[in-house]
């Protein structure tokens, strides 16, 4: 597939990689101003099944979108541990052209500098909040969106250079990541937006 044009500024993506915020991609968007964040989570998959058909369908589709994002994280982790370029494998999980461009630059940067992930990327700690844009009873998810606010625990791994030196990581803790998943005509969810915030969770 043809790869989109690269953005003119690479500072955001390089900073994300160098600071080990590569566990779930980097959108190049600015961090959100720090603010208090709720610690009580609502899991899309753990909530009781509602009796209302629309609510039940909404929960199921939110859970599907979350699973797709978790699959992306697993592939991302595998390649970072190996130090191999994971762009082609994660491309099927990406929607917006900016996400494609940023991911391509991220992987090129990782391979060029010989960075590897040591340890394990922890599962998503919790789903703080979720929203569904679209009719959950529609026959297709195409054009629909799922907005997720996720609590990410980044304490289980380090990023090291070829000499084994650990790169500094300003997010060595738990923080909020905001993700927008887009429904495609293929009936698969793709990552349309992702923003790493400075909010603790």
C-alpha cells in the first residue's frame, strides 16, 4: 500500500520515542494540560449486560474496538522487543493518514537507533470512560466512532539503546491516554486519534 506523506515536523514523534511513550503509538498531538483524573474505572467488557438492545449492542461494539486497540499494542510490543520495524504489521490497525505517517516515522526511528524494549508492556489498567458515536443497532460500524479514555501503566518496561543504556522516561507511572477508534467499511475498527496526556490515573 502507498505510504502517506510525512509531516513536516518530526520533533513530536522523536520525543515520544526517545521518552519511551512508544508503547501505544504517538499521534504527534500536544499533551493535554494536567488535571485531576478519576481513578474509578468502568470497563466496557466487565459491565453487566443491559437489557436494552441498543445498550447491549453499544457495549459489545465498544468492547470490540478495545480489543482491536489491545491487539495493536501486542504487535507493537513484539516488534519493539525484537528491535524490528513493525509498521507493516500495525498498518492494518491504523486509520487516519497522520497516524500512518507518525507510526512509520516512529518505527524508522526505533530501527535506525537500535532501540529495544526490555520488560513487558502491561495490559491496559482500566477503561476510565467510553463513548459511542453512531447507531449501535445499525448493520454496519462504518463511520461510527468509539472514544476511549484509558489508564496506561508504563512501569513494566524500559527502552534501551544498543549499549544497554536505559533511555529516560518521563511517564514512568500511570497516565491517561485518549484514543478514538473509527469503524471502517471492512467492519474492523482502526485507530483514528491517540493522545498521551499528563493526567495521572
